[in-house]
């Protein structure tokens, strides 16, 4: 019996992949991704628990750090980077640390994932109540395991996201999330099935947390930061959709760009200061300010 993690095994279903024509090759590569969705779905209970931990940390004024190496690290950086413009969250609250540093985002840094001490140093600033999420397909990356061990010793809550059953990282962390994707279409290329499953899990945790924290109204992105023409147009559209026939642009200017504040100003006929007070009293949850009590 092999000691290799499942993510390093050979998939017999793709043994003849290099003999396919372009159409069949494309079809096979796309279809192999279905199992990534299924794998993530089996981890829903653990994803829900992780979401709760993240929400509790943010509500207590703590931070969430995502740690990974290689593909896992790049996915961690992507997830953290997308939250501020999408949900208006402070960039300091969600941070990502990748083995090898920022240069590893574009070019592999040889040996970086094997440095457990570097992983520990990457989380040297975490404290009690912070959440540290480690991501590793095989669950054996020393950089990530070192980070999780150090974070746990410092009193942080820890989550491990892996793609191999029995992976060490899932045991190292307080909460293990196993999205078992099995062998890759190309042996060991965890940027494929495993990477897809990791992105699904990370998206579900961070998006779920943002929803629970009131960063959306129903399924509307009402805490977005309008940094370009597309987002400015979306902001105006949101204000009109949720506040009626109003001068959305003028309201947003008066609200200093805040979609939620502009909506409250219009719906309650108040100025920006009062709208901000109402939202603060509702802990930022727009539904508590503009919806009629059930």
C-alpha cells in the first residue's frame, strides 16, 4: 500500500489523456472538475463551523489569516484580496500569507513550502481570538503545518483545509475540512481538482461570513466599494432598486459613496449622520433598518 496522499495517486480514468484530440481533451478536463464540487459538498458541516469561527472573530475585532504554499497560497491571497472591494471589509481583517512571500505569487520559490520555521514566523503576530486557516492539498506542507502549530500555541483558532483523507494538517488544526478530490487528471497537479475544491471552500467560508456580518442585503452587494466605472454604475443601480425613484448619484455623493447609507437616507428621509447612526445601532445590517418587522 502506498504512503502517498490520495492527491499524488495516478487516475486510471485519464491514463490516455495525451492521445485525445482537442475536443475530447477539453471535455475530459472540464468534466473532471465535477468531482471537486462533490468533494466540497461533503464538507458542508465543517464549512459551516468554519464560517461561525470567522464571524465570531470579526465581531470580536479579531483578524482572519489564510496561509498556504504554491497553488493553495495563491488561492488564499486571491480570496483575501477580493473581500475589500466586494464587501467593504477592512483589508487588515483578512490577510493571506504565502510561502516565499509576495514574489511567490508569480514565480515558484523553490523550497519555500518545506520551511516550517518560516510558517511559524508568518503568524508571529496572531493572538487569542484570531483565526488562522491553513490550506494544503496533501495536508503535509511544512510551511502550513508550522503556521498552524504556531498559531494554535498563540491561542488562535485554527482551521485546516485539505484534499486528502487522513492528512496531517486536518489533525493539526482545531477544525479540519476535508474535501477529498482523489487523484488529479495529471498526477500530482493539485492546481486542478484540489485547487478548484479549495477555491469553493474558501469562497463559501468568506462569503458566508460576509453575509452573516450584514455585508449584503438579501443577495445584494450593498457594502461594495466603487473603485471603477462598473462598480459606480452598480452602486447607483442598487440605490435605485432598493430606494425607489431617487437621484442615486446625488444620494451616493451625500453618503460619501456608501450604498447602505444612501439607501437608509432615502428610505427614512434622514441625513447622512442619522443614517450612519441607524446602521451602527443595527450593527451594519441593512435589513434591520429598512425592513418591516416580521
